[in-house]
C-alpha cells in the first residue's frame, strides 16, 4: 500500500469517527445553562422542562473553613464572611486567602427560587467534588461521598458520582454542599458541573449512561471469551493471552472511570481507586502494544517494544508503591507522557506493517486509531471541555475492526490451506504415479535377474564352488527382498484405487508363518535375535488370500526385526470371538503413544537410528492394515517405549473344527541362524590364517549385514583380507588395534555417519597414509563435495557395480602400498647414505691409531665394522625390530664419533634395566646422529648428549637431548612441516611419519636457541610388543648366491 493511499484512509477514518462523535453530542440531551448570580437561581415564572436538565454553573456562595449549620439564618449571620466562587472551579485562592494549597474545608450554598405549587420531585447529580462531600437540601442530609470534616482525623476522602432526589412544595430550595480536602494539594472543591432538574429526566440520563458502559463491557467480555476458547482448543499463542489481558484492562478502565461503577462494588479507598485507574489505562496500552507486535512482527525482536514495556512496568511499580494522592499532579503528568509514547509506538508499528502490505494490517491500524481517538475524547470530557452522555462507539468500532482482521485472516488462512491441500494432493498423486510407474519398470528386469540366478543355481549346483553357490543364494534372497518392496509400491497404488481382488481359500497359518520366518533369517545376521513360531500345527486354517497373508506376515515380521537389536521376535495365535488372532511380539525399541497413532499411516517410519538396520519406505504397516481390513479383520498395536511391541491382526476362520487345536500344545520353531552368524567370521578367520603377508587389509563399515556380505563376496578373499564391522564406533576401535590399507564405509549409518567417521580417521592419518572409499546412495554434487571435504579419497554409488568397486579398491590399495614402500625406501636410503667424509674421517682415525695405540685401533675397527654391518642389515626393512638391535647401531655410531672427537663429546645413558620391546627400525639412530652433528659438534667446545629410555605408567618414553646451539622458534615450526623448504634431510620427517602411522603420535621437539634441543617420542604400552608381518617374505631379502 502506498503512503498516499494509507494517509487518505487514515484521514477518512478519523473524519468519520469525529463526525459520529459530533452527531452523538448533537443528539444527546443538552443541559440548560441558567444564570446563577451571587448564589441565587431564579426559576420563578419558568416551567421546569420534563426532559431537560439544568447545569448549576455560575456564582455560588462559599464559606471557607466553615461547615454551615443549614437552614438557620442566625447561624449564617455568625458564619465566616461569605465569598462568591465560580462552580465548577478550584477553590485554592478562596479557601486559603490567595495561597496555592488546596487543603481545607468549606461550604457551598445556592438558593433556587421556584413557583410555589403542589409538591414536585427534583433530582440532583453530583459528579465530582474533591475529595469528599455531602449535600443538604433545605437542611436535610440526602447524600454524600466520603466524609468531609473540619478535623483532618475525622475526614474520609472519596470521589464518587452520586445522585439524590427530593420532593418539596416550598418556593425556595436551599442547597448546601459541605466539602473537605486534605489529600490533593494542587486542586480541591467542585470540579465537575452539578445537574439539577426533574427526577425522571435525571434518572433516565443516569440509566442511559450506565447502560452504555455496561453494553461496552459486555461486548469486550465476549471478545475475551472467544479468545480464551481459541487459546484452550487451539495453539497456545501468546497473542491470545495478551489480547485477553488487554480486554480485561479495558473493561477495568471503563468501570472505574465516568460513573465509577466498579467502586460501588469494591470497597476501595480514594488512593487505591486512583492507582487502579492509572494502572488499568497503562496496562491497556501495554497489551495493545504487545498484541500488535505478536500479530504483525511475531518473529522479530523490536528493541523499542521491550524498552517501552519495561519502562511502563517500572512506572506501574512506582504507582503501586508510591503515594499517588500526595504527588498526584506529577503522577498524572508522567502517566500522560507514558500513554502518549505507547500510543505513538503502536501507531508506528501498524504504519510499518501496513506499508509492508501485511495482510489485513490496515484493520488493526484503524482499530488502534479508534482506541487512541476514544482516549483523547475521554480526556476532553474529564477536563470538562465537553459534557455529554457516555459514548462507547469508538471502542466498539475498534473491536469490530479487530474482529474484521481476525475474520479476514481466518478466511485467508482457510484459502491458503485449501490451496496447500490441493497442491499436496496433486503432489501425492504425482508421487504415487511416479512410484507405480517406476515399480513397473523395475519389476521385469528384477524378476529376470532372479530367474537367471535360480536357473544357474539349479542347473550348475554340483559344479559350483560352495562360496559361489552361497553367493547366488544371497543374490536370490536380496532380489526377492527387493521384489517385495516393489510389490509394496504397486500394492499401495492398487489399494488406493481399490483394484486388488482377493483369491480366498483355506490357508494353514502355521506353515505360512514358518515360511516367512525362514525368508527373514538373513536379516538377523550380526544380531542376537531369535525368531520363534509358537503356532501349533493343529491351529485351524484361516480364510485368506495366501499371497496377501504372506505379505502381511512378512511386513510385520520384517518391521519387528528391523527395530529389534537383541532378544526375540515371536509369532503366536489364538481364537477370540470366532476369529483367528495372530500376534507378532518383539523385544525391540517400542513406540510411544504418538508413534502408535501414526504407525499405520503411509510413509511413516520409526527412529531407525536406534536400531542396527535402517531403510525401507514406510509402506509396510499401511499396506498390512488395508489388506487385513480387506479380509474383514482388524489390526492393532500395543507397545511400551524400550520394552517392545505387539502387533495383532484378526482373520476369519475356516469351517475346520477347533477341537483338536484346543487339545494340543503349540509347536515351537526357533530360527537362530547360527550358520549365517558364523559365515563372516569364518571368512575373516580363513583369510587371516591363510595370509602370506601380501594381501592388503581392508576394513568395511556398514550398518546393514547384507551389504557387508556382498562387499566380502565382491572383494575376493584371495586378493584382500577383509574385516567387517557394523558401526563407526567399532571401526575406530579396530583402527586402534590393527593396521589397515583401506577403509570402505557407508555414508548413511546410525549413531555416526560415514562423513563423521572419515573426519575422525583423518585427524590421525593423511589421505595417502590411510585411503577411504565412501559408499553413497546419493549422487548430488553437494553430497560428493561433502565426502571429499571430510577427507575421502574416492566414492562408489549404490547400488554398487562389482567391476567399478574392484577397480577403485585396487587403485586405493596400490596407493597405500606405494606410500608404505616409499617410507621404507626412505628409511633404507637414510641409513645407506653414509657420507663419504664420515668414511674418510673414520679410516683416518684408524690409520692414526695404528701408529701409537693398536688396542684402541682394534676397538675402533670392531665398532666401524659393526656400524657398517648394522647399517646394511636387511632387518632394517622389517616393520618392527627389537630395541637391542637399534641400540647396538647407536652405540657403534657413538663409539666412532667419541674416538674421533674425544673430549668434545660427553654421553650420558639413562636406561631402564630388563626393558624389552619393539619399535620401527632406524628410529633412534637418525635422531642421535642429528644431535651429534647439528647439536654438540656445532660448538667448538662440544657438549653433552643424553639418551634416556624410561618406562612410565602406561608408556615408554625415549628422549635424545643435547646442549648444543638449539633452534629458533621459526626453525622449530618448519622442521616437521612437509611444505617447508628448510634443509633437514629426510631423517626427521621420515621418522615422524612412521611413528605417526604406527603409534598415532609423532616426535615431540623442544628447543631453545643457545641452550640445546630435546627430541622425544612415546611408545604406548599396548603397542610396545606389536609385531607386524612384512608385506614381502624373508626369502626375497636374501642376497643372490
């Protein structure tokens, strides 16, 4: 909506409201304004109108600080000198000789002169005297509000409109009003006009005013009632609570203002009546603001709304705790400011909403404008700028606008719901048609595959190897499982169109149940589940379509196995009311009440993350329900969360006698499928026992045992050593206890997805050190991207193509073996690259010793030969060697260097005795050589080398430390970085990588420039005796003869 159009609507609406207000003022009975002169009103020769009232405005006699004895001329003469005061007006100057305070008491006196006739009834309405008053007519007390008194202790404040009536035939009517005020310092006296006239006219006007106020309250109350009903039966929306509180605040404001009807029912003193009036007005505008915000900006956090609400609540708190009467003027000023700001914020909110074209928000804006308009006209009336009968229609129009908004939004929501329902119906129809068409297209080729496999198995069983025969049987089982799934899709379409025709006959339920349990044995592989049939052979046959009965039992039992990880799945039957009742009971995860209500709806599934097997499309139970009902039976479920479920369906019995059934015990048939559970472990055991050390080791991770078995079948045990696990957690455990060349993992698994598993693996290994192949059913670019970002090397789409899978597995295992070979070659090269100057210097040392110390020369030759022998020993190519072998090489090297540099080298050994363990070859010697060459010998005075091997609580710590020149922090950061260009040879990085691969932790280096360097690494307790078989035989290491 444009700003111009909105502005025109607002102006037009306010103009209409104003016109209605002026029409009401014009149509209301107007009081006649007679002339009051010096306390006398002369109505002689003027007949009092039966419908018109007189406003007693003008000069009254006023006796300050005197409560007149009424109708006593002598007392009047002795009273305080009278003054003439304008009524209505403040008495501040008159009562205290020009002082501003309004505290005090006094008497108002007016004489009305009328024609002396028969007795006539009159009425007087006193609307406002601050802050207590009582009225005397011809000396008789006829009414009061509060209790005026000359003594402050006896004074009781109360400002309540009241009316009196009297009958007289006198020619003079004396009106004396006693007033007292010790509460409000800034104002006192008669502040609203006093009406006088015929009793019937006054009573009629009073009834109309009160009736209109009650009418408005009833209208508001109806809105509150329907809002409460909507809150009770519908969504629990904050907006409805705010609206109910808004209505309650508005009703309170109406009942405590004008005629103050509420104060006639509640015994509130003057101070609390003022507090309630102010608070109810503030709360009304607060709830208008909050309701508006919830309606139009529910999801937005508007700072100004929070601030204004908080400040208003603080204001209310001060009103509750503070002396309102004493500081009335200040409280009223703050009140008006608060109301103005709240009104402005509400209008601004709805202006924004309307300009943004929020549906129906213009009606809410008009509603708020009507409320604000009513509030401001009320202020005019309270300050006696207008005097008219109570006008309720602004607030009625406001709530009608609000109701219009509600109806408009309701119709809009209804229309949107209808459109959405039609759209969803079209989508469901398109989906069902697509599934039906796809199922038709898949059915024929799938049956061809099953038929071919069955033909080969039947014709070539004797010539097939046992493993190949088992694989064909698995193929047929999986094919039939898929065929049942496709049949479910077709049946769902046919059931929706009522196209299924049942071929009813007598069917033995016991044999059908046993056959279905046999079909489901393969689903229990990897689970500790027992399938049990407890239906006796003598159980009467049921009248059913055998094919559909098998389908019902298969779906129910498959569902039970799917959501059961341990325990049993039982089938039993009984007869109840002439029908067969078949029960399928499991010890699975169970269902809550909400899930039970949705269990038989299409495409509904339980939480498969809590089970070992996931999948399916959620049609099985829905089809079961429809098929059972087609047979004239019923299906139900009873379940407790965490305790399992029992599905029960009924079928009509045949005419077979049930006498034999009653006399025979049930036949119990169990299916533990132990053979199936052994199969995979046997394969793994056979692979391990027959391995010659050449086959890559593969860890396969999938939550579906069938997929694992297919993987094991496709990747021949002749080529690979396969180990399978059913969860990511088990895979991480296997990773800690063994060495692997490739990880194959499914993407969608419960508890830990394939992506998460990949990330955890590559926290320890690079993509070259341990390749990962993902199996995924999704081929969207974002899914593939997620896999590569998580650290996968490659992926294979499901359903898997055997040739593609073998090719990708071979590629990744070759990559892994190439990395291993590179690390071994690096280590061998490291030891083989004995520097020429080291040989030359060692030979020179031997030659020099020959001339003066042959014994030392002999020792040096022995050490040098040991060093050469150990350096070229092919044991260095083994994955693990004894610590004694490594230390022998280190001692030989250090003896040679010690002989060469003598006093420049000091060597400290700290070895725990009788410590035997294994570690990767050439792990300590390169570190020692680095400490000697680049550490202590880099200083002219030499230094000290410390070699420490300690047994800790759970680990072995090996430390090589020197007090050489040390390294800067930059050099230290670059030392183990594969991207660094720092000159360091291959010793450090190669050793670090090999330690990471074996122990999942590498070198720890501490160094300080000028103080030396310490290099250490940890061998975990559980891996210190680990011996890994080499990937080539010892025979291949022997030199040719």
